[in-house]
């Protein structure tokens, strides 16, 4: 019998080491330059170069998204299953849906910014970033405010279990979320909620392969949206705020020209990505960067490193608002590009507009330390800031 452990390559790095977690961006930059295709027990094969990541993203016949032990709709699927489910969910991020949601989202931002500027100094992640992400997610899905705190707790537990690679805890957390969704669906059935006005109720009427979606499928869709939304939006809000706090000249430029906000968001989040990585599995043996990857091997796409690759971006460390963003992998690429990107762009634009228009200065605390987030999160876990109202 083949000894799978004996056949594994020697690890090139440890993604969970204190040195890496101290500053993930710097560590991934270093790996991209000295070992762009690296093996570890934790991540399998990690790809750090933009061209290698793009190769995997665009070749779904060789690299599979079916990496989870649990149903993952549609992220963890390959065509033709992915195509069918993707068609169902894309309509929820249409221009019409976003147009109706925009004033609701702006109102949430205004209320949070108004609270923020009453404090001379605040820890931004706990006071703004996480509440913002949770509130807009619940508002978009039509979920009650009573879920705000449970979802924050659930997200933290999910991150901790992922970092620890605690499979038992991850399974329990997935079942916990399914329980939340079952309760929400039951409440909608009891109330005969109209699909025209309730997004979660609308999913209950969707069909794939000629049948309505099961509760398990709906829970999977909503879990993917929730994990992606809360983690990515809260990280993005913190990253944008930190960058502006350390670049006052850009603050002033954006206050004078709010139409520059979309370009600033894309570029700042290219520099410091809110999402660390994504997974794939090789369907057949391939060679990438001179390393042999066998069929069945796990592959991790390192978004942060790829988006800072000097081979793909001129002056990769510079924030250039005139940069061509066609190579930016902030939202992914290929058939699995993030379907919720239009919603995320809307939320972050409204956040930036209201934060800058209602403040005259944003700066870091002079007495309290900023702390980077650790995998699987990105951005900051602690971000003490000072704000002055306009």
C-alpha cells in the first residue's frame, strides 16, 4: 500500500507560525519572491504569483472547487452543477435589487458614523466594522436585528475553528448555522412571507433541476453569503480606514472628490486584501512553477500575494487611483468570480462617502496599538482610531 505521508514533500513554510501571522502581507510577499509554489501540511500547495493563481482560476477542468466535506452552493461546485446554481443566485445582486437596498444601507452607515464621531477615540473593528457588516447583511437578507450579536459570535467561532483546523468544531458550527436558517425559513412559512419583498423567502421559491431548493441548499447559499459578507466587509472597512488614517493627503483628496471613492476602494484593497485565500483540488497531475502537484492534492490560492505581485502590477506598493484594475483579483476571476461583488462595492462606497463627508480628520490612536488579524481573517483585529467631526 502506498504511504501517502512518505510521498508528501517536505514543508517549505508554516502558515500558522507566529512569524507569518504577525504580518501576513509581508510574509506572503516574502514567499512570492523566494518560494512562489510552496508546500505546507496546513494549506497543501500555496500559490503566490499572480500568473499561477490565474492559471488555476481559469482552468476549472483541471482544478476543482469541490473541496468541502459539506454542501457548498455554489462556491464548492464545478460545472454543470455550479452553472445551474450560479444562475439562481446572480439575480439577487441585480442593479434593481441594489437600487432598492442603497437607501437602507446608507441609513445604516449614517447611524454608525453618527455614533462613531461622538467618541474622541474608539476601537474601530468592534465599534463600527463588525456591526456595519452584520447589520447590512441582515438588512439585505431581511433578517431580524436579534441575529446581529449571534452572527458576530458565530463568525468568530468559525474563524477560530478554521485556524485550528478543528473538523469536529467546523461541522458543529455549520450545523448551528443550518439551525438558524431552519428557524428563519419556518418563520417565513408561518407568516406566508412574500418572495417579492423578502429575499430569504424568495430563495424558498427558487428551482434548480426542475425542483425547489432544499433547506440544506438554501442554508448553504446563505452561509456562503454570510461568511463572505461579514468577514470581507468588516475587514475591508478596517483596511480602508487604516489606510486613510495613515495617508491624510488621500483623505483630503477623497473628501474633495468623492467620485474617486470606487477607484480608491479597489486600489487600497488590492494593496491589503480583505480575503486571504481560496482553495482548489487538482483533478490531475500538473506542474506549476517547477513543482509537481499530484491529482487530489490541495491547492491554496493566495489572493493577497497575487494582488501585490510586481510581475503583474507596476509599482505594486503604490496606491494609484488611475491604475487599470483589470488584473485586480479582489473579487476573483473566471466562472467563480464573486457574485456579490456589486453589493460589496455599493456598501463600501456608501461607507466611505459617509465616513469622509461627516469627519474632518481620521487618525490612528497615539496611545493604543493596532493589531493585525490572523488567518483565516485579514486586515486588523484591533484598530484604535481618532476621528473629528466635520
